[in-house]
């Protein structure tokens, strides 16, 4: 018991926010020529010279490509029905038309095969090729030819046309995909499994229409600045994702530590600093360049960033050449002030509290502090136990064939558990046990302060029949809330229930405990650990506690 409580104490300092496809066999000759030209021009910019003589340290893994996690299926969930004034009406589009006044009419009308709609008492109105922004004017002109006055017109797009779009080039699942003409290019690329980060370009995307380039798209505009050009895709359009040309990597005092793609074969150091989001403390950049078999390292001050041209394969570390006198603090959650603030180094949490714009819904008593160094420690500790558990699962011997079969089945389930547990990424909560602590906690660079919203909710999850959120009931205890959640499941361990307070402080109780529960608390019921070796059981139990306290989740065995 003492051992388990000591582990709980350590880990109480961290928490976590935890279309059918048909293959394209060929593309028309014009498309093939376009793709060949792109590949030919970009092949001149090698990422790293082939004869470069260097090794990559095991402690410095290859950086992720900026945008690698952009396409994960989220853009395929919903088709958009947003107003696009430049949309050109096409056959099959549905238009909502309403007339009122001396003559009343309201109906959804489909643009027919001739490009027309028909209004009773008005006649045929041609809408094919009309801009969305001119829709009302075109219909009004026809109506006024019949009704000179006292008839008013309203019209808008109802349902956009269904289209089939080819997505090809460096995507994971090239094919023909269906959607609406109002859907964005990003949605269709997502349907095609996203861009292959090893070969595909996020900055060289071409929409080909009638065998000719129609639009050139740079997704960095969307990922960095949130800008995206909305235009109507047409049936038979081809989205061609080109090949990547050159990468430059950014690290150090940046918000986004990735490999960034150059628009052409090079980019300025200033542009890389913008894409990476350098922090205010940056005063210089260390550029590591590979030239044939030589490695060249050069330092540039901030004032020279605009004049420095980077080449393919350059690795840049943004840093400060002096001790920082200020730190940047992120402020999230329920408040009315700034989302980030720069304060003098050595500022305490208590001093920062005076600068936060709290509002009536801010739960100041449950304020939370998240720190990256704590998150890293938490992750390392969990991974260490997972590696130990993995070793036991793979090396445990058996005396009989029957026992070997049992151990094999157990090993499989343990390895599946390990895979799920490794997906947990700690956020790193520093538990504030009492109000006096806020005056003792010195803030660090990139700390995040989270202010919860005042609510009356208690979360119950894990091995209960009906996990969920429940309204707080005065004087109710752990046992009461487990009953509200349908009581324990058959796999629950009634002796292992974790109560995590709103401020992150955790404790271990039995399911029958009369411990009071407060608004914002979380109750986690852990599963039984059965049928495993004694050593594996011990480690599994530790990991379950660690994940429950650190992540406020219960991982199924």
C-alpha cells in the first residue's frame, strides 16, 4: 500500500487533455505531361546531397513534416453549405425561390438540363452560368416583366450540385471521389487519404480543368494564416498534388518545430521564422548547411534574417544569446482577458492571477497549471513501466504446453494494452493543493494556466455500467455516484477507485467509500487485473493508476 501511495504522489503532478474509392488506371496525356514537368523541375532540389558524410544521432529523430497531421478524416465528416458569391450555377443545382406581395410563390426548383427553372405565371428563367451573387437580380428581372410592382423576390442556393472529382499525384489513395460542388479542395484531398508527407507537396497543388491548370493552391496559407480560397469544383476536375521540392527544418525557440517545405528551391530565413512561429526571446539563428561532404554552421542575428537565403536540407535552430528576462505564459479556459501574456522571469502564479481577466463563470478555486517539463517526466515514467511490462510479456517461460498457451494469450492481450497506453500523451499538470501554493510556484516559459468554468457536474467513468456526467448532489459520496452510473461492471475492481478533484489532486478509495464528492470531480473505476504473473500484475496495476491519475482515463485491459 505504501508503494502504491508513493506512486500516486508522483503521478498526481501530471494530467492530460487527452467514399468509395475507385482506382485511376490512367490520366489523360495533358495531365501526365503536367505531372512530369513538376517532377522534373523539382528533382533538381535534393533534400541532402547524396555524398554528404554525416550521421544522425539517435537522440535527434527526424522531425515531422509540417502539415503531416492535417489530413486525418475530419474534413470528410460534413459537406459545406456556405454562401459563395462567386459560385457559378450549374445544371442540377437546387434554388430556393420565394415571391410575396401581389403574387405569392415558394418552392425549391432544380435547374433543368437546359439550364433553366420555370416559375408559374412568370415562365422560363435561364440560370445556367449565373453567379450566385447575381441570382436574385436575374430572377427579379424576369418577374418584373410580368409583375411591374408589389411583387418581391428572394432566392438562394438550396443544394449544390453533386460532382465527381479525380484526386491524384502524391496522395495516399488516388481515386475518383464524390461530393458537392461547394466542398473545398481540402475535403477531397482528405477523402483521398491525405498527402503523402514523404513525397507530396503541401504548397504545389493544382486543380486541372479541361486539361488545363485552373488553380494553384498553397496549403500553408490555410495552415499558418487560416486563409483558404473558396471556389466551386466542377464535375471531372482533377486535383493534382505535386512532388515536394525542398525542406528546411526549424527547432529551438519556436511554436512549430517541423520540417517546412520551400515554395521554390529556397526560402529566406525570415520566412522560415514566420512559418515556425519564433518566440519573442529569439535573437539569433544557427544554420546548419550541408555542402557536398562538408557541414557548415553559421550564426545570423535577428536583424539579418531577411537577407539570408536557405537551401534544401538546411537545419535552423532559433535561440537567444542571452538569458531571457521574460517568459511567455498561455492562459486558457473561462476568462475575459488575453490568451497569452509575457511576464518578467521569476513571476509567481499568485502575481499572475492579478493580471488575468476573470469573469463571473471563472472557477478560480480550481485553477490548473500545465508544464511541458512535467509532461515529459510523466511520459518517460509511463514509457519506462510499459517497456518493463513488454519485456515480461515476451520473455515469461512456461513449464507445460497448456501453460504456454495461456501465457501466449496473456502476452497478446498485454501487448495490445501497451499499444493503447502508449497513445496517451501527458499534458503535465502541476497540482495546486491549496491557495497558499500559488504564491510559491514560479512560472516557466510556455506554462499554460487553465481556468475551468463553474459547473455542477461530476464525471464517472471506467468499469461502471453507464459512464457519464452527472449533476452534483449535495452530500453525495463515491458510492452514490457509482450507483447513479448503473453500479460496478463485472470487470470492476471495487478496491481500486480513483477520485480526482477539479484541481488535479487524486486519491485512492473503495467503491463503497463515503468520501464526499464535489462539483468538477472525476471518479474512475479501475478494472481487475487477473490471470497474469505476479510481476506483470504489479506493473499493470501501477500503470493503470498512473494513467488514471495523469490522464483521467481508464485504459481497458
